[in-house]
């Protein structure tokens, strides 16, 4: 069982930056690929970014490519999402997720464990 706890959300003006972090429990963090997803009110949960267990492969949704950066520190069981040039349409609850394979995935059903979610609000 893996427990995930997100932090770093909040309110920011358009054009600003936020950094989300997710700490995972367990001793085999590098064997899990990690992902970030988001869900806006009235919309389905959507893929944002993913990173392989080693950190060598990264994937991004087209909507965030060039603005968001996913990274991980396996020594600290942490995955982060640096969000720059934020837009009002980035407003959503952001979820950290882990899949029991080191291969990064981009679909929600591929992930086995989820954090509780954290609110990110971007004002115009």
C-alpha cells in the first residue's frame, strides 16, 4: 500500500507560478511511476504529467507542455510539479498518483494509488 500526500497548492494570479509536491510512503518508491492529474468542476479528471520510476522518461499533456515540469527525488520519496505561466484554465484540484510499475502511464485507470487532491486556483 502506498500513501500519497500533496502540498503546495493555493491561489495565484495568472502568469504566476506554483510548485506542488507529493510525498509517498514506502521503501520502493523508485519502482513506481508517478503522475499528476487534475479535475476542474464539472469535468473529468485529466492527465497532466508523468515520470518513470528512474526519472528518465517524462510525459506531458499538450496543454501544459513548456509551462509545467515534473521531477522526482527517489531518495526523498517525493515527486514535484513546477507550474509556471499559470492560466485561469489551470484551475482545478490536482492529484498525485502512483502506478505499481516503473513505466510511466498517461491514463487514470493505469494508476493504483491516489492522493487526496489539492486545490490550485488561478485568478485572471
